C-alpha cells in the first residue's frame, strides 16, 4: 500500500546507506557447527541499514531522500519500489549495471534473536558526488549515515555535510574504527553496547558502564551520544549529563530492525526540534513495537502507532 506523501512542513532527512534484499530464514534456534536444521519459513524482504533507517524516518513523518546503489536486477527494482511506496525520494539511488544488488542472509530464531551475513554487492559501489550531495542536503535537518557502504565515501559525505551546514547522525554499524576526522563532524552518535565498548575501549556490561562509555565518546566531539541496551533501554549523554531511559517490556518476535527503527524515530523527533530525551523515548516506543513483529521493514511502525503506544518510564539521571 502506498503511503501518503509527507506534509509540506515535514522535516527533511537525507539517508546515505545500504540497500539489501533480506533473505529471512526462520529457525527454532541457530544450528551448531555441522548441524542441519529444518527451517520454518523463508521470505525475501526489503532491507539494508540505510533502507531500514530511511523507512524508519519516513514512517515517523519525515520527508526522506535516499542515496545509495542497487544492481540492474529484480532485487534492485523491488527495493526502489518499496522505498517509493513509503513516499521516499529515490532519485539519488544509482543503478549499477555491473554489480548485483546487495543481499543479507538473516537467520531469525524463535527467541527473536538474529544472525546476519551481508553480501554488499552494489553497496560497495556507492560513490559520493560532492556537488550532487550538496544539492540533496539543501534544507535537510540531518544526513543519516551507517557503515554498510565504503568508509571513505562516508567520510566524504560527512565533509560535504559540514561544508553545507547539515548535521550528521551516525550509526557506525557494522563496527569499524572511526578516523579521527570523523569525530568533530558528528552531531548525534547512536551505538549499541558492543559498538560503544569497541569505540571507547571501555567495558560495557550494563547501565553504569554504558554511561561511562557514553561520556568518553561525547568527549571526542559529538553533541549527543546514545547507547542502546536492548531490554535495558538506552543511555543518553549530552552537555546536560547522562540519563538512563528504561525500556518497555515486550515479547520479542524479531529484533532485526530494532536499532534502525529506534534511529528513525530519534532522527525525526530531533529534526522536529523536540528535546533529546523526548526523542530517545520516542525511539524506545518505536523499537518496542517493531520487535513484536516479523520482518525488517514490514515491522517498522507508523508515527500514529508510536504515539498511541505505551510511554516508558521517565529517564533517570546517572552520576
């Protein structure tokens, strides 16, 4: 079903990132080495961190421009069509004739946990045209980036955004070390506990550790840092200090798109000028709805659904 176009006053977000066709296999549990299991089902669903985050932003009411690369194949056509159905501008999605569309092999256990293998395909061919990107960023509140496209192109995009006066929201996943030049160009950094640990060099085993790591990451240059903690919620850090945002308790069906859904809601809320804590709370509500449904993009809720969902407890200041 096609979604209505974003209203004229919707905040504009530009997402540069990956577009994959997710091949989702459902299994009772992950097989041990050498073990063969009977799967429950297999589906082909639109995905990729970039695509998921673009859909997450669009369904929360953002006007979204997607920049990326797909192959000249059926998967590439299906991915662009799916984005267009969510009202996302796909004019910046290049079709690469020589390389197939990226594919993600997603194994989802009955517990809702997942294991993912990504074959980059055309995502590895993403190239930033500085002049074209500057034009795409005109009027945008954020440039949203991840690490499923070449790191040097992510860095170039950050440089162009800085020159254009556009804020950068970075989700450094899959994890790679951040070049020093990246740090001062990040407005909002969103990481999970493992990424926080790897970036900060500090152990992250719970809420208190996450706060220490968040402060360390904040000191490198970002204006805001969020460490997502799954069932423990999230830790938010900015110049006003650190707060723990408790999670909502829900039964997990599929966690594949939880982080991307959180990020989409966070990004749109910040772009609307809402407070940091309000944006984190909205992200928690959106992610809670998402993990109760199967699939990546099919599980991402609408803004109306999120606003009608339970509100998590108030954030708790951390020492």
